[in-house]
């Protein structure tokens, strides 16, 4: 039947969409990105990372840094020079700042464990050791060869251990650099209690006798992930790479492959730059109204830079100036990110269906605020969505039931007019008209619901709140596949039941393909996050109940479009939704008042 073919087509398109998406990311990560050969020739002073800025420690490589000023030691990566490490511990961070350049080299997130098995080990978002490198660098560049420290320069520090005490709200970590000409620079990191936002000030004190002119630059240096995050290893593949926001475009991805092909050079007011990955990001955020030049580069073959450089600031002799900026290092929390910078919440990337995904996430949060368990929140969200589509589903299932009732007549017509397709179609249409059945009525309502499912897919994939969130029994983490595959198998079973309740296609080959779909989806869902499979299982169970009731009513000849028990159920469901909304509102309102007090 035509509606069955359309349903089959839509299902196959969805499967192909998921496979294509994961294959694209797999290809990018599996095959090496073209390397860029960096020459040793001098770079102009206006370059964002010039190898020679003059002054103390202004070298572009380890051999250019005076050995008397620094003990040259290699970090975990041969391209990075390390000096002394400054250890920083706050309520949210375990971090290390290197005295070479004042780089932020290691950042562990204390409130986000590395894994359930290693609950005491903070997740390392930034690191300069191991197979992957991800660090935050900053420095100053000047005009006319005036001394200034860059990320190759050796800084000094008062102490190497900093800890946020219970009585402190802000922890300051200061590094110092000075030049014989009378230029002093203080690099001041400020860590605030309860915040993943770090404030960085580069304070220039000019006692040189002449004006000092320069800019600040801030950049991320990162190597592409080496671990192949293919579809069959984790169920989902998300974007890892650079993103920027500018006046021209709110949100723009720049993959490592794009950086290798063409360097970015863009001037914009406001905006921000970030390196994102699954659940987490790091972003440099300039002051409001500030004009910056955004840039990308590749160094040493596989180290990718994403940075921005400010406008020139003039500091008179005897005066001081401050280059300030903010650095976010933490989880993708939409509400938090939205309050930090315009469009920063878009790093929680729901794709093209953001307009649908954002209300779904808002509703999911409300459910969690009332229930306190993300698994049950998903179940109640599924029920709410199902109630919202109740009338559409009812129309679809009634059409399917009528098609199932007419299956013997359709088979008879096909047998009688097998040699005359035109006559066969005419007789089938006459039967549809006589019985008042729309052959497409069972498919169109389903098509309307597909965008909602895809949007919810991305909500559950992108929500860091579900990372390591337990549900019940053996489900200890909603963001990873079911370790025992019970949920995918239950999902496959429910799909088989739905197949039995649906009218069988007249074409035997088509019927076999339709029966194979539950097997295909079960295999695919074995590696899906448990939270998403849970949604599908509950949705299928509700659909089976609704479809079974309507099918039986149609087959017994008691179904009508007038007010029936199904309509009464719908009206009661509306009352239930209203009651749930009131309860959720009261719960959230009470929580807000508690926080306010």
C-alpha cells in the first residue's frame, strides 16, 4: 500500500540520516587532516603569534629562551615548553598554570568526574600531556619592537600553590614579568566560587619614558582527538572543533579540516571564540563593544590555533593600562552560557531543529525539578509529548485499523485485476471512497512527529545533565548505552508488536522489509544512549496501547468520529497536563524563592 511504502521510506531516510552523520564525523576523525608545513622564516610583528617580539624571553622556540631564565623542560607534548607549574584548586577547578607564557595548561572539573568508576578523578577538559593537547594561551604584541611578554616568555610567581579557602569568594593568581626598559606586566587570573568563568587581566605598567602601544591576544591551541568516536563505539558522534560568534553570524563552526585548508582572518565587534566537544567547551569572551581580529592557524603540523587579537591600546609613560577578558572553561549549561555572552548558549548544539529542541529541554528540566530523577523526567516528558500528539496519533491509528479491516477486500481486488493496474487502482480508490478511508491518513500524522523525535534526540545527546545521571536498577548512566542491552531489546519487541497491529503490505517483499525494520532498529539502538532508548520504549508502549484500543473498536464496528471513550480519555488527559503544569510551576516557583532568600 502507498502509505506503507511512505512509512518505510521515512524510516529508511531516518536511519540513513543517522548513519551519514556518524560516518561523516568518523571520516574526519579516522583519516588524518592535511598537515601544514610551517617555515622557520621570521614573522612580521603584526602576526598574532610572532616568534620574536624582543624583550625578556621573547623567543619562538625553546632554543630562543635564555637558559639562565628558565629550566627548559618538555611537557607531555614535544612542541610545548614548560617552566614551573602553579597549582590552583577551587571548589570547581583543579588547574595548572605554567610560568612559561602564563598558559592555562591543565583544567580538571571537580564537579564532573571522569567516570562513574573514577568518581574522585575530575574530568580533564584541558591538558598538555598525553595524546591530545588542549591549552589556553594569551600574551601581548607591540608595535616598533617595544618589549612585551608573549606565550613563550618566562613569568615569575609569588607561590606555586593556590587554594580557595572556605572564607574566600575570589582566588587571585598573579604572574609577573618585567623588562630593563621599565615595562612591567602582571598577568592576573581570578577564579570565583561557584563559577566556571575565569577573569584574566594583563596589566601593563609603563615606566619606560616613552609611550607603550600594544594589543593583547588570546588563543586556544589544540590537537584533533585521536580516539575514533565511531557510531559503533558510543552510539553518537558529536562535533569537536572550533566555533566562533560574530556580528555577521551568530554561530559558525570551523572544523580542523577547514582550518587546515584556509586560515581565518575576520574583524568583528563583540562575539567570542570557543573550542567545543561533547558536553564541554572553553571560550574566550571579550569585553562588550570590543573589536577583535579572529584568526586560525596550523603550527607544527597538527596543532590548531583559534584566537583573537584586540585593538591597539596606548599607555603613556608613567601610566598603566589593563587588557581584560574572560575565559569560560566548563560544561554546556544553556542557562549559564546565555547569561555570559550573547549566543554562547548555541554551543549546546541542537542542530537545525533548535527551535523545537529548546522548548523540549525546558520542559525536561521542569519535569526533573519536580521528580528529581532524569530517567523519570524522560518518561513523563514522553507521556506529555504523547498526549500532545494524541489526536494526530488517533487519526493515524484509526486509518491504519481501517486499512487492516479492508485488507481482504484489497487482496481480492489485486487478485482479480492483477493484469490491469489501471482498473485495479480504480477499484481500490472506489473502495476507499465507499468506506471513507484515506490511505495516507496513517502516514501524514507520523511525518509531523518526526521533527519532534529528532529534536528530542539532540536534546538527550547534548544535555550534560544526563552525563553519569542514574535512572534505576542497572542503568547507572543515562548518557551511555545500556550495558546489558535490555532496553534496546525491549524496544525491538515493542516495534514487532506495532508491526502486528499495523496492516500488512500486500507485496510479500515489502512485507519482509517492514518486518526487518525492528531488527535493524534494535541493532542500531544497542549503542544509543540509554536515555534516548528509554524515550523510544515508553513512546512505543503508549502507542501500542492506543493503537490496540482503536484497532479493536474499528474491527468490532463501534468506532466513530463522535465523542467516544477515546475522546473522553483525551479530555481527561488535557486535565492531567494542566494539573502537571501547575505542580511544575509551583515546584519551580518554590525553588526560586528558596534561592532568592
